[in-house]
C-alpha cells in the first residue's frame, strides 16, 4: 500500500513466505513488514524514516543426504528398531538415512528489526546539512533436542542444546554539504562525523541424560549439564565502537580542470589507545582536454581526459574485537571453576593496515561515443597487513595478531 501528497508519501507492506524442504525434512516460514514515510515539513526541512521487521522460523530440519550417499547396497528399506524403541545400526555402525529424519526436533527463530531516521536541512541555497540514524537489532534463538532413541542422542542418553544471540548495532552520520559556483569556478565541499557501535551477546547451555520416554523434549527432564567447555563456547559478550571525522573539498574551472582533496581520521575500539586513530588523506586531479578551444575542430573526439590520484586508506576488519587485549576464558581445574588465558595472545602494538595507491589514466571517446578507450596505471602498496602468527604452545596459546608485512600490486 502506498500513497501521499505534494509534501509527503508513504509505503507499507506485509508478507508471508513458506517453504517445505525438498530433501529431508523441515519447514521454513518468514513474516515481513515494512513502513516507509517521507515528509517535507517546510522549504528548509525534510524528514524521512523507515522500519523493516522480519521473523523467520526453521523447524524440524534434517538433511541426511550424506548418509544416503554412503548407504551400502544391502541397506534395508526401513531402519532397525531395537526392543526398547531406539534406533539400531546395521553392518557395524552404519546409520540409516530414514532413521536420521525421525529424530529432528529442532527449531531456529530469527527476529530482525532495521530502521532509519533522517533529517535534511537547507541552511542556505549553497549549504545543506543531513543527519541520519540507523539501527539494526538481530536476535536468534535455537533449540536442538536429540532423544536417547536416536543416533545423535544415544551417546549422552539424549541431549538438549539451547543457544541464541542478541545483537544491536547502530550508525549515526552527520555531515554538511556545500555547493557553489562563481562564473567558471565551481566549489563543492563536505565535512562530517560518523559513529558506529555494535554489541553482541551470546548465550546457551547443554543438558544431557534424558529418560527413554516418548514425547519428552523439555530441559526439565535432563539429568546433568553439559561440559564446562560448552559454557565458554556458547556464552559471551563483545562491544565494538568506531568513529570518523572527515572532510573533502573539490574545485573545477569551467569543467576543464578538476582538483579534489580529502582527509579523514578513523578510530576503533579494537586497538590499544596508542594506535587507535589513524589519518587517511587523498588528492586527485583531472584535465578534460576535449573542452579546450584547440580541440573543438576535432568533432570526432567527444572526450579526452587525463586524471591522476593518490590516496591512503585503512583496514581493521581482520582483527578480532579484542585482539589487542588479554582476556580470560572459563574452564575447570581439579573439578573446581577456574579461568585460563584464551588461545590468542594479545598484541597491544597491532595497528591499522594501511594501503597507499597511486592511479593515473586516460579516457577517450570517439566517433559519437562508438569507440571508447581507457588506459590505467596504478601502484598499490598495503603496509602492515593484518593477520595472525602461530606461536609455540609453550606460551599457553596458539596465535597472536600481528602486522605481518607488506604487499604491492601494480
């Protein structure tokens, strides 16, 4: 559904989708909803916002295709059922594909909220300001029950695994934009600030030891908890934030000569304080010879442009959220709760991975744009590549994050 008037418009939709598994068992359902609204409040203020909601459910999924391919030629049509009702094996420990599909009491539910709010202000005919806030919330909840009757649950006399995630991230972007022209001179500029945050929380537990009684799926019937290692792997919290200040200015003279320069500084909570921020400048220039007077008599040339640029960019994505910091992990010692160092040693000296790139090129269009030619040269050097180095187990860990080296492409 959509509509609106001269100063506003809206859009709304609802959806449902369902699909049954074509191989194995299972069903997937998804429900979606969307609202999008834009309002021109007055000549200098425009507001907009949207909200998207999605819920998906995966139930009773099994995919025994591997067991089907591995099945022997003498595999019986039906799985072997022991006197107590549990699934039996044939020809040693061979599992029956049909038997795998019988024990599939699992469910995974996802719920996603994504929304945006934005305001655009016309402060002057040459100056605009925009502020935009976006939020994304993503939740999952999963249960997987394997009874003592089935193949997977037989070893632990049945088990129930419950896990989930609660994630929240948001962006807040604010920037000014300036555009003006004095006869042949044109100027455009941008200056702003951006902030990003993501919080991730995981939870879960394992329960073992269920009686062989039909219809039991809840955790109240379990006899014991799972291992301490499962608690450490299923539960945790992380928080990451980053911010950036940026500016850019561009000039052009009569559309012939162009010059642009930008600079930004980025900071990330992944890094220790001394290496948290880094500067990333860039500059570019262009000359459109096809606009020069001496080229006008060559009417078969539509474009002849020279361009060059130099810039520095950064990358922090390969580094784990707490790669620069020491963390402890839950364990047990002689039956008592304990803490130990995780399998990654921190490296507070790790820093931004930086890439320096030089580009130069020529763009040509001829014969009413029927023939186009582009020639490019680039020299790209990445310094301080982020990766991990393996270390001896004597250190009590497996690896350490490190700026391992440089690489060049040209």
